[in-house]
DNA sequence: AATGCAATCAACCGCCCTGAC
DNA sequence: AGTCAGGGCGGTTGATTGCAT
């Protein structure tokens, strides 16, 4: 039986106070990161070590970039998500100053809905099927592309007439399909402008193709869950995957 | 002004991986 | 080889905020 990561009794939970933040900052500046389990006691914090780690990594680190995501970042997230799926830490690794938690939240609150409204399934980055459902009107009025957002770099040239599945929110059952767009070639996919010659927001020297990123991450990321057969991100030149990224 | 609802996001939870022993 | 602790990750929750009625 696994021991809990910390003693639930006597530990604070919920929002961090300024004093707690300062204690954590002071301690880490003095002793550096690491040893999270013992850190709270040493720093005089009544917090779980994991909570301290999260607080530091996501909010207190000096190199955290706060504020809204710009369009380049958003485009990059979408493209990386198409390639990597919900591997937020990997995606975050390509966005300097952004954390996995922040990107995950941004994805779930902004991008997911935006793609859905554009007629793109956020889970697999494919256009929704366009055949109409008999006797079933669209769940709500046709989304207005103009009202959605200013930028439409992913926009297909023609918007779909119907959406089969609204799927706004429940993605739990579709994990297996994260990379399905990488594994098949549909005419719809070809309409997506997934040009990779994008400008990286912070580090232009890292301008490279996602093809390269995928290989690199596959090689270096030992933590990456073993992909199921349908989830394999491995880039194989024989697959149609690259058609999306050429 | 009050209320209800939706959106946002900080934080927690539980699982998994890795390395040390 | 097996066990355990530490750390990392993705999914989910819940408090807060903003907007519509």
C-alpha cells in the first residue's frame, strides 16, 4: 500500500498566502529546488511537498511568463497538440516561460472551444464530419467565424455545414484518438493550414519542424507513456502523417 | 441590486516512472 | 528481482470572477 505523499493532517490546502509564497521563495533561493518532501518542514510551511513543488513550478519560478497567450503561442500549442496530444509538459517545453498547467488550462478553456466552433475536433484536429444528421438540427446556431476570433490560421477555406458531434468538454473517451490525424489522410485534413514554418515566440533559434520535435521528444522523453498502437507518435515517413506537416 | 450561469484558473488527486537500495 | 521514496504528469475539482437576465 502506497503511503500518502504527505501527512494530510495539519497541512494547509487551498490558495497560497503571500507569507507562504515568500517562505517558499526564500527557501528555494537559499537551498535550491529538490527534496520536495522534506522542503515544507525545512521551510516552515504547513504544506504538502507536492503542493510546494506545484506552487513553485507553476507560479513562483522567476522565469514564469504571465499574461495572455499571444497568437504565435496559441498556434504553436495547437500544432504541438496535434502532434503530441495531451502531453502538456512536452508542449510546455516548447513554450519558454509557460507551464504545463497553464497551457492545459488555456487549452481546455479557450482553444478547445475555439477549435470546436471552427468545426475542428480538438481531440484529433480533424474537421468534424460534414454529413448531416437526419431530423436533428445542429445543437446550437452555426458558429460565426467572424465573431469567434480575429485569427484563423487554422481555418479551413470553407466551413463545415454541420457538426456531427459538439463534443465540447467531454474528451475522456477520446484519448486514443489524439493522434489519429497523424495516422490518416483525409481530404479535410489537407485543408488545414498546418504550415510549420512558424515563428517560435521566444527562441527563434529553435525554429525547426515539428517532425524534428516529435523525434527528439520521443527519444528524450522516457516518461512518455507507452503509446498504444493508435497513439504512436513515432514519425514514419511511410505514413501519411507528414502530409499534414509538409 | 440581486441572482444565476458560464468561464477561468489555481490547486489537488491519484497514477506512473525512475533510481536507489 | 523486488520494494520503496521521490518526483513528474495529466485529469479533475472547486473557488472566484464576469456577464446576462
